[in-house]
């Protein structure tokens, strides 16, 4: 009985560890003005918004970009205003 409890406990612990270690899907989104932010949802932005969506491993080159984070669904426009949609 004691060995069964140990095996069950080890299996549950391993399952919990795998759940925590699973990578979350994330994206880097940038506008034409160089403002970039993170999101966990891949929204369909209208082409007129001038938004590009990259995977989370994307790296920028140069000084054109800057991080601007915000909660919720929306985007940074070229004027630096967060637009919710």
C-alpha cells in the first residue's frame, strides 16, 4: 500500500510539472511606427491598421522598435494611442 501511494504521488507530481513547464503561445505585434507589444492571442488585424504579427522568438534589429505593453484586445496606433477593439 505504501509503495502504491509513492508511485501515485510521483505520477501526479510529474504531471503537475509537465503542466507548468508547457510553453504558452505568445506573439510579438508591431505597428508601422515601431511600437511592439506581447499578446497571447493572434487577432486578425485589419490591413489598414498597419500591424505585423511575429512569433515570440522574433528579434528586432536596429533602434526603430520600442516595447509598449497594454492589457486587453487592441493595438497601438501610429500616434501612440492604444485603440481597443
